[in-house]
């Protein structure tokens, strides 16, 4: 049996991976990578549920977002030197069309981080990432679960006194929210 050799770019630098390293990877590196606690995470292929929810929710948020906000996906947020996760969707303070060459956002630009939970990312999406987003001061976090083929949205808001997220609601039929801006979405729209 021969040992499989990984490409040289896959091995961490001597001091370990840092946020800026994601911008210096060669073209042959996987397109979707994130850095969580200094570990390079290669994201697995997404399910149709995951893709549909991200596409439709992104579209609905983009339509509802007031001027000065933009909705992005497959972009990272640099939370620290060894933290550069990639939320499934982010609502950011930025004029649409600006910063078209950027590859990451800063936490103070992110109004809402959204994770659609996949089997391979359950631990990160439910525990690790929300904790990191809260520590960085991102005000709103949504976690979307697949509950028997239907999206269920868990809503959280940052508690300024504890610096942690507190649950504000679990929505199974319809989102009718006023923060971070007014929006109404039925769960059926997320899979249409």
C-alpha cells in the first residue's frame, strides 16, 4: 500500500494557519475553505435542501434589506488571527455593488450571520461558530435546521450584558421580524 501524498499547500505554515493565509492559497485549492480555531476546514458538498434555503433566503433578505445593507454568501468574516469562518449567509453594512474585490468582512460590518446546519457541520454550526460570532459582537445569529424536510429557524440576539447569544424565537411556519430590519417570510418560500 502506498501512502497518499497531500499537496504541499495543504500543510500548515510553521506558525499555523492565520486568516490572511486563505487569500494566498493556490488556484488548485478547494474553493470553499474556512478557518475555525486555527484549523483549515474543507467544506463538503451541500445538499439540495441547503442550497435551496440559502438561495431563497438570500433573495428574500436582499429584497427586504434597506439601503446601506447587502446580503452575501460564500464569504468569510475575519473574527481574529486564527478565526475566519464562512457563514452560509451574512447581512452586512455595505452599499450593494461596493467592495467587489473583497474576500472577507470584519465583525463590525456584519449585522446577521446565518448557518444552515449540515450533517458534517452540526457541531460547528450549533456550538463553535455561534460562540465565536457572539464573542466578536455580531448582533444577530440565525441557525436553520432541517426538521423532516422543512426548514426551522432558530433566532438569537446578542445580550450585551453577557456577550452571549440568547434565543429569541424558533420559527416553523413564518418569520415576521422587525430586526435587523422588517421582513416576512414563510418557511415554504425557503424551499420553493
